[in-house]
């Protein structure tokens, strides 16, 4: 069970954090920030289409599609959100208020 959670949840989450933070940190153009989420959605759509084409069972593939491309994609997108929030927290200007007594 820990291996499944690591492969399907933790690994995409960490990849999302690293990808989004690095894309937000180093390139100067804001358009590069859209690249990881767009690629993640396109990859999930491609995996879903490929899995639907090779599906040969008689029952519904919905549970399989939710688990294999669905769960890692959600974890990847949450990781990208966390990477963006980390970048925003570390690199946005801070407001310092002087306390005058």
C-alpha cells in the first residue's frame, strides 16, 4: 500500500511542486508558468484516450480511469498549486510595519 500511495500520490505531488516552482522562479516570461498545468492536462487526456482505446472488459472503465490517470493528475495539479504558492511566499515582496509606541 505505501508503494501505491508513493507512486500515485506522493511522486506526482513532488513533481508538480518542483516543476511549478522552477518554472515560476527562473524564466522571466509569465507565459512559461502555464506550461506545466497545460502539459499535465494534455498528458492526462492522452492517457485517458489510450486507456479507453485498449479497454476490452464488459464492465465500465470509470473506476479504472479515476484511479490511473485521475488520481495522479489531481495530485500533480495540487503539487503545482503548492509549488506556485511556495514561490509566491518566498519571492513576493514583504510588507514590514514599524511599530510606533
